[in-house]
C-alpha cells in the first residue's frame, strides 16, 4: 500500500482523469442537444473542465518540484500528467470545431464517436485509480489492453464516419468541416491511448 506522500500523486491523476470523464460526458450531451445558438455557452462550460485539468497538471508539477523521492521516476509522473492534460485539450478542441466551422446539424456518427471517447475516458479514469497498484499490474495491464481495443474501435469508426459524410452533406465546405471534426475526434482517442501506453511503460520499468 502506498504511503501518504506517494498517494498524493495517484490521487492527482485520478482527479485529473475524472475531469476528462466530465468533459467527455458533456461533449455527448452537447451533441445530443446541439443548438449552434448556445455554442459559446457550451464552450465556456467545456473550458472550465479544461481549466480544472490544468490546475491538476500545475499541482503535479509543483509536487514534483518539491519532492525528494517519488514512487516512480519523476519524469514518468510528469509525462503521465501532461498526457492526461492533453486529453482535456483535445476534448475542448473537438467542441471548438463546431463553433469555428459553424455546424448546424449533427451527423449521427459524431454522437457515436463522442460516446466512444466517453468510454475511453471512463476507462482512463479506471486505469488511474488502479495505477497505485502498479507493482501488482495484472488488472492494470488488462485495462490498458481494453483501452487500446476501444481506440482501435475509434480507428474503425473514423474510417466509416469520414466515408459516410457525403451521405449527410452535399456542400463541399460542410464535407471538409466534418472531416476536420472527425480528425480531431480521432486525435482525442489517440491521446487517451497514449496515457495508457505511458502507464504500461512505467509498469515495465518498475516491476
């Protein structure tokens, strides 16, 4: 069992990952009830999740700067913190595209993709909750594999969604806009997978 000094790092990761869950759930909510007239309010709410995540990232940086001993290499802890923060950045960027491209109608595949991102983030939080047990990594390893599988599902969905755009849009600008949005969603799925990969690397280095 981790001591109190070590536990603070894992608690920080779990709290940061929880913000990705809140942000991804909010993205699904926004797309299910989308109204371009409300997009700036949506962006303000999403930015608050991103801002809270930034606070956790800064908190981690401060802890690492003061720490004499850390449970694993401080560079690894910093990288995981940065990668969780990157997920929040990517979620915010997805919603920003709906404003920049002035999207009025949501393609069904976008909601499906957002739900997949939510699944990624929920599993990411589970990984962070289990990370404290990295010296007994069997469960953690299984969760990382599951996260990789969901990311592969996102890869497949990305291909199908971009192919299906022309079924929903005839305007060239709309087609380009939706391709960009799905690019950003795919980047977000990749960012989630990167967190899992960094955790797996820490496990390999420390067991």
